[in-house]
């Protein structure tokens, strides 16, 4: 064997060792990925993570890598010994190398061919699957290179020594190192590694900032969408780019200054080993929530204990027919900490408005609450002894919508009582009361009911705990649609888009909005050109509501505004196009 052939042999098995080390790094990263996935469900068992998922088990892959390591090391060391042996000794040693390579390489190449269809499924398993595929295809590549070197060696054996020596001298290129050579692969792989490290630090901080992240049994954790996107980009963009530049660097490494190829290899292996969330998750679980998240966890517990206490106390006014409770304790709600309990009563023949208000206010006073407000954006006032508040409450309940045709429930504005509870953790607390009148299509028509909700209000003002106020422009549009819905239900025999009928409805509209009736065709008044108080100029469609298309009878109230792209497609009831008709 010539010195050039021996040098190629050594480089080949040095590359094989690098690929094996990379495969082991990917396997270890795959273990951390499985551990991260388990830890989101509170399972920090290393044995479960090593077992993985059947074929794609980090333990099985790691064992396979460890079995392959002695053979690769023997091939590399045997190749280095070739230069120290006599020609006959080198030929004998090479035959042993090639015999081992041929047996193992053939098996690995056959495995790579078989794995081609299953490689896509393996990649879908992320790093544990990639850790199975990568060494198999890398081994097949090494075998193909070894076969090419073997053919070259066999050909050289049939060449006269003098010619062979002359060819070796003539063909051996003169290689000089360049201080700038390899800088592009070094910078690219370094930048990719920096992106991975910064991403892991970011996820680590995000996880520790979420009070629900460390909750045992929670299947959700912060930045789940961003984490999934980062994992996808890591596999199909960052890792692929790193591998491409690694291959480029391997081919041109002879011109690199000492140590540069090693640094590129370290950066590439680190890129493959750092999988988004694989290190951040167990580290964040070990460190626990930060100070802000710890406070939120404490508030979650206090909120739950407060509501649990109230659930075991008598309710006012016979409430209890409705029982809906939700808590963020152990539920993975992110930054939300408050618990909520909805109760109430229904199917009442007599609403007994004042008596109910007095009972609810007395209940709030006994809990230590000291403020009240009426309506969505009502001013917060002191509750005092509750006498004046009871009168305001009764008036608020009596402001339920009086509809010409009431199909479903009509609901009054809300009356709110708030303050700090005088028991337990002294949680901020809010009570909300609403009157409900059943409609024609309700289970028991023309009866009454009350919706009564209790919630803690940590990190929010009492006004924020409700549905919040609507903009004036939205209120105007909702009232306009309700006016048309009510009029059409009250007079179902009239043509809903008759210009005269439309103008009659607008005559009774209470808001000072400038509205122009637009006929899409003569005698069909089905569009309104208007600008509401939010300065939204629109063309509003008021076609008859298609109950078959909507899948339910016309409710006569509770309509919402929708938007369409242009006037050519504008149709339906309550849809609009920006910019007028």
C-alpha cells in the first residue's frame, strides 16, 4: 500500500469515529427530549425516558452505539498501524481490516436500504428517531467510501512499483494551510449554536415564569406553539445547515489551520445535541418557578381555598340550582390564577327582585365586601349598609330587554359587589347578579331566574372580571340589528326588505347615527350605508336571516357584526364591508 492510500484509510475511519460520536450525541439529546416530554406530565423517571417508545428507544440506540465503538476504534487504530508495517505485513493487516469492514458494512448498508421507507416515520419521532436513522445511513456512507478505497488498492496491486511510485508523486497535491480557510463553516455553525443556546435560555426563562408549568399532571406548558415551531426549525433547518457545512468542512479540512476542523465539529455536534426544550424543561423543573410565578402559584391556592370555603356555606335566595365551578389550581392556566363559581336559580314564577337583591347584598356584607357597581361600566360606590345598593340593584335587574318577540332568554345588566373577603386568605372577591327572563323557545317559557357568580379577582380590578364594556359604535350596531330582528319577528308577513318597512324600522331607532338606505335592486332595500360613533364607515347587509343556513330559529336579539371582502359578495344579516356601499 502506498502512503497516500494509507492516509486516505486513516482519514476515512477518523471520519467514522466523528460520525459515531455525533450519533451518540444525538442519542443523548433524544433522551433529554423524551425526558422533557415526560416532564410536562410530571414524569421525571430516567428509566422511562431511556425506554422511550419501542424501536425509538434512547437506551437501545445508545447500546448500539456502544457496541459499534470498539469496532470503529479498532479500524482506526489498525489503519494507523499500516504505515509502520512492512509491505507484506501491511497487506495482511489490510485484508483483516477489509474483511471486518465488508461483513459489518454489508449488514449496515442492507439496513439503510430497508430503513429508507421508515426513515420518514423515524424523523417524525424527532431526535429519538433521528438517532436511529443517522448512524445507519452514516455507516452505509463509510462502507461505500471503504469499497472505493479497496478498488483503488486492488488496482494499485496490479501496477508496477516504479509506475505506482511515479503516479503517487505526480498525483499527490501540494497542500498549504490558509489562515482564512474554513472561516465560513466556523462562523455559520457557531451562529447556529448561538441561536440554539439563546433559544434554550429563553425557553428556560419562559417555563419558570409560568405558574402552571411545574404543575404535576399538566399536559400544557408555556410557549407550546413557539416550542413546536422551534423544534421543527431545529430539525429541518438548523441541523441540516450545520450538517451541510460540516460536510463542506470535512472535504476542505486539509487547508484549515490546526484546530479549526475540530472546533467546527464541536459546534456541529453541539447543534445536533441541543434540541429546543430538551435541556430547558428539566432544568426549569429542577429550579422551580421564579419569584413572580411563585406568587401566582400562591394566589392560585388562596383563590381555590377561598372558593372551596364558600361552596360549603349557605347561598342566598335559594340559589343552588346551577353549580359550575372552575379553578386554575393544577389546571395549567398560565398567568390566570382566579377560581370561578357560577350558581343561581331558574323556573321562578315571581322574580321577587327587591327581596333577591337584599338577600345577595346581605350575603356580600357578611363576607366583608364593601363596594358595588351597576351595569358594565358603572361607577364603583361604597356598599354601606346596603339599603341604597338594594334599590340600585332592583332598578338594574328591571332593565332587562323588553323585546317585542322574545324567543330566548332576556338578560338584565349585571349588579356587582366587590371587596376583600374577611376570612381565610383575605382574597379579593366579586359577586355578580343578573336577572333572566325565559323566552318562547325556553324550556319553561315566561318564567324567571337569576345567574349568580362568585370569583376571586387577583391581579385585576372588579371591572375587569366581567365581560367588560363594549364600544359605543358596537352598541349602536347591535341595537340596529336587534331593531330589525324584532320588527321582522313581530310582523313576519311583511317583506323584510321592503323599502317602506325598512324606513319604518329606522324611524324607531334610538341612536343618532346617520344611515342611508341602499337598494341592491329596485324595491330591495337590503343594505345600509352608515358611520357609527367609532368612526367605522361601512355597508351593512340587512338581508332576511336565513334560519336554515344558520341552523337555528331567529333569536330576535344577540346578533353580532361580521365582515366580508367586498360588495360583490356581501350578503346575509349583520355582515358588512368597510368603506360604505
